[in-house]
């Protein structure tokens, strides 16, 4: 049966009712020295050294940028251990023994509104760079690079759509700290020179719209509006969000800034607010446990906390004798992991634990559901076949690089073919 799928169950209704547990009692915290975007890194502290909250403890190095690492607790540096990061890789991690005093480093200070008003574009960029800020919607792309663009920017979009099922981190932030999102948006507007700001949310989130509209009244000097856009998936994809929120169509692969637009996740804007106003890096994030294999809980914990400690706090696994599937991130775009000593990083917002149910992959029935559902109009099965024959030319012709890895092709496939994984493998093959 040919079917185009855009609306999928999001499973968020009950999760949104969960109380937020603020956890500050981790005995040790762990900081990955490298990550998916930064294959190299080095620390600048030694064993036995005492560090404070906000203190620089190392630098990760990417192909064309560097990202500073900061302590999120105060305590003693203990050495290194290997643990799993957000990408699912096992990496070296710096260990800090948490003294639970949370002493703030002397370099951290609050800026007055008058001082912020005098900041230049380069000042904003430098502060955000020094805070090590990255895209918190999942991309982990350095925020300062976006803001450093020389292209004229007309509008900054705050993306609060969070369209993937079971993810409620941005929802929790918008419900509890709408002022931080709006102020972060204003700072991004000032830094980029944009005259307009738009906060994009799902139409069905009336409670969020009411909070933001009420809070927006305190900032009447700025041209900011709330855009209520579609509830479908993947509405949160930046190109789809921009088209729906401001009516600008941007071809995949093109820089948004060339069209006068910058797009930031709402959590990223909150981190911009914290960096500009208080000189702070990202210290904490919301994370939700969901799925039938674990008690469903929402925590707010320090970056560097091991998820295994939060799992114990939640009550451990449900039916421990049953094999589990662990998904780090959302069910559509998340990463399968095989161990739970996962370090909470800037982009860790969800762990899904399911009871393992063996599935059998069957031959393609040529229903074309994957083609009709694909938001970027590529042909997943043809790409899969090209990958299986290692045909790089065919993969390029089929535009595998335009795949956004949204997971819809795998979701709609009646034959249970893991098409999204073939898309990932095809993209890697082309880059070799």
C-alpha cells in the first residue's frame, strides 16, 4: 500500500506531566575530551587540582574551530576513564570528584543591562565562543560561527517545535523559563543585526503560546512574534520550520544566512542568555527517560552526570531479566547504544529503554511509501541498493547527501528494512 506519512504518535502527553527532578548529587562527573565534531582534544588541568564551576578545563578541536570545556561542578580532578558520549562512541573522559559545594570560578560575573547594550557584534561572538556554546537541538554546531556571519540578517528564528516523538526537553524549558528564551533571542538579534524575531512552536501547544505571549509583553520594544506552525513530523527540520514560520523557502544544503535568516533551537537561545548575562557555559540540561523498559522520569542534571546514576535514581530497569534496547535521543533519529555508562553532554535530552522484540527484515515490496514520505524527495530503496553494490557514482546521482536522517523511511517501511541506516552508510561511503 502506498502511503505518505507525516503524522506519527508523539507519546508526549504523559511525559509532559512528569515532575522535574533536580539532581545535584552525582559523586563524580565526566567530561568527554573529544566528541563527534571534535576528534581531537586536550585538557589543561592535572590530577589533584581543584576546579570550580565555569572554569575552563580543556579544549576540543574540530576541523575549523575549537570548543572550550568547562567544569560544571567544583571539586578535585581525579584522572580519566572511558565512557559513552552522545554519539554512542566510547571516549576518554576527564573525571572530577564533586564536592557538592558548587563554588563558582572567579572569572564568572554578571553583566548589567547597560553593559550588554554596549556590546559589539564581535563582543557577542567572543563571549559565546568562550562559553563553548553549541546547537542544543542536536546538531552541536558551534553557535559563535552562526552569529559571526557577515551576511545581512533580517530575522532570527527560535525553533521550539521539538517534533520528534518522546522528546520534551524544549517543552520543559519553554514552560519553566520562557524569559530566558526571549532574552536569548533578543541577544541573538542584537548580535546579528536582525530587526525581527520569531518563536516557532506547534499549533497544539496552546499553553506554551500563552506563556510566551504573556512574557513577550515585557519586551514590547522588540519586534517578536509567536508563529504557531504544523504538528507534523519533521516540522522541526529547520528548512520546514523557516518555510512555515516566515514563508522563506531555502533549498537544502544552502546557508540560511544567505537568505537573511538565522535559526536557533530554544535551548540554544537560553544558553546564549546565560552566557551573555552571567558569563556561564551550559551547566545543566533536562533529560527524560521513557519506554516500557524503565520508570519514566524527567531530570535536570549537570553536564557530566552519568546516566547510569540517574537510572538507579529512577528505580532501575523494569523486568531486568528481559533484554533491552537503549536509544539515546529520539526514536526516529536517535542512536542505539549497548551500555548505559553514558555521559550527559550538551545535546543529551532523552534515553528510551524498550524491551527487545526481534524483527525480521523482509524483501522490499516496492510500495513506494518511503519515497512518498521522504521530506527531501530522495529514493531510499534505490540508495540502499547503490550502497550494497558500493556504487559511489550512483549514490551521488541519487543525492544521498541531502538525506536529513529523519527516520521516516524506516518508520513507514512494511518490510521493516532499516532504510535510514543505509542512508547513513551511503553518506559515509560517498565521503571516503
